C-alpha cells in the first residue's frame, strides 16, 4: 500500500478526504475538451458518489484526482461505443432475424451513404419542380420484376399486411384456412394483425385440410376479401389438402372480392435455378390470379427491412392513400438500398455474385469443408487443452421462415469440451470478442457453421484472445 492510497488508519473517515467535484474538474481539461463540460461534470459527480459508496466497504481505492480522472475517461469511452456491433454469424441460419437478416450488397450500402449525406429528390419532381411521390423510386422496378401494374412499400411485411387489410377489409370479414393461421418469430401472428387491422377473421377448414367449398360457404355480404398466407415456417404433411391460388382467385373473382396473398419471403426469381429448394415465386402468385401480394424486403430478397405490396392499380391506389401509410412509410435510406437490390434482379446470372444472401446460400460445400479443415487446427491451437475442434458436416437453414423443412448441406467446426460448463464458457467467450462470433450449442457441442464466414482472416485475427477471455 503506497502513501497515496488512503485508509482509515487514524480513525477518520477516508470519504472525507475525497477530492471535491471542483478539484477533479479543474484537472479534467482534456476530458472537457472531448466530451463537453456538462457530460464530464456529470461523470465526475457520479464517480465521486460511487467512490463514497465503495469506500464504505473498502478503503483500498486510489482516490488521487488523476486516478479518478483515468477511471472516468474509461467509462466515458465505453459509454460512447455503439450498442449495435458487427457480429460474425456462424449460427448456420443465413437470414437470422435476431442478427438483422440480410447483409446488403455493396452498391446498396454506397447508395445509402449517398442519400444520407446530401439532400435528395425523395418527394420532389425535378421536371415540374413540384411535389413528387416517394414510392416512385422503386415502384416501376417492383412492377417490372413482379409483373404488376402498381406497387407501394412500407416498413416491413407485417406493416404491409396491416395496411392492406385495414384498407381493403376494415369492418369486414376474411375467411382464412385454419392451416394458415401462422405465427412468425413470436411477435407476428396472422390473427392478431387481422384484429388490429379492424377486420374479423373467419376460420375455415381444418388444420390439415381446407377445401374450396369451405371458403365458398363462408362468403357472405360482410366478406371483404379472400386471403392466402404462405405457411413459411412450417409444413403440414400427411393427409392434407389446401386450396391452390388459381382456384381461390377464381372464387374471389366470381364473388367480386379482391384476392390477397401474403407470401412472406418474396422470391423474385426461381431459386431452383441456383440449386436451392423450391419456394413460391412472387410473379407466380400474380399469374395465378392474386390481386395483391405482400412480401418482406429482407428475407430471401436480400435487401433492407421493408414490406412490398404489389398488385392491381385501383387497389394499390386505395392502399397508398390510407392515412396509415404515412405512419408506415419507408425512409430515404431504405428506399435507396431497396432500389439497388431490386436492380440486381435484372441480371439473374450475376445475382449470386452480387447479392450476399444468395452468395451465402449457394456457396460450394467443398469450399466450406476446406475452410473448416484449415480453421479447425488453428482454432484448437488457440484454445486451452480442455477443448477439441473437428471439422464436421452440418445443415444450414435459410431462416426467416423460408423453406422450413429443407436444409442445405454445409460444413462447420464442432467443438467439444471436458464439461458442459466449459462449453458454455467458450460460447460466451466467442460472444465477448471485439467482433462477437455467434454459434449454436446442440448435442453437447458448440457448432460454428462456416457457410456465412466470407472473411476468415477476421475470424483468425481474433481467436488469439479466447484463452484470455476464458481465464
Ligand atoms: C416473415 C413473414 C411475415 C412478417 O414479415 P416481416 O417482414 O418480418 O414483418 C408475414 N407473413 C409471412 C407469411 C412471413 O413469412
């Protein structure tokens, strides 16, 4: 204990020897320069209060002003770090909702920076010099790609559905198959959205089988529209029957009702062309007779969080003029990104190269295996001897509800430990890295699926820190 660390040897309370707020502030010129006087004086007061508390239990604290200032600086710096961090997604779920879904292509990122840094003609017609329409920056692109007359965009697909149902079916009834009353990710449930949209759900059919006559019998003068919801995160198998889009579209037309399809993950192209399992394509729903389709921008589309509504012009015009649209509209940054992502679909041959989501989904499994064989010894060499790392085949998922039952062969690092606690400690250490690595524990293994690891140097640069974090 040096002479500067004060303790209550003489029986006086050390807390009385703490420097005053003013004394510390007078010596905090460089902190004030960087963080401003009100923030620094707040931090000084908080630190001194904290010290007073600590000293009640423990006198072994350095209370020299310089030491106090140093601790304040560390705290101010930490508080300035963003809570949103880049993480390395090795969960095996490519479109992980909790990890922000799609990674955007570079041209979308560049476009976002551009519109963020200067005023733009977001709602300004440069020809007439009058008011413009923000949807125009993406509407014709969506129409071209989906094959519709009109389109509008909102915050996400849940918002899209809310807006469509509130516009076309408020105070009316909507018959929906019991097999399609979907819940997605806990907070989105079709029946809840319908209720909040002001319409009444009429359940038809049974969980496994719904027939056209079930819909036909449910239609009455209060019926506002017919709807089909893509069962995007599960599949009903066995003795099943569902009414196809063409049949439902024909019934809707016969009864003079609009036919709406919530596609969930909107595929603008047929993914089987890239060797992936089949998922419904947006254009097909339109060809099948849907009057309006809704889908997400950040699922298989690979763009920013957004909800796309495409369909018949008279219906889209009504939807667009609903006052709720203003509350759900997209901002210029998202519009800029969405527009660039949509443009990539004009060149499907280059899509897998340009769009990260599709790039990850179509990565050659042999290349992933090679990566696993290279990384396994490197990782094991950086871990305590309690851990063992081997390359192992696994299955990746698309995620965000797409292709629920079909997984994609992949490769990863399977890590075992001498105890469950050690395995959990390693998983926690990975999450504490400067760029946190997120894997998944199952079957007494910590699994790191390498499908989404496009930059292994980033991974390798950090693994030297794991031992220290585990100590
Ligand atoms: C994902 C999904 C939604 C919700 O979309 P968000 O973009 O997450 O709001 C709605 N319906 C279906 C069928 C979905 O798959």
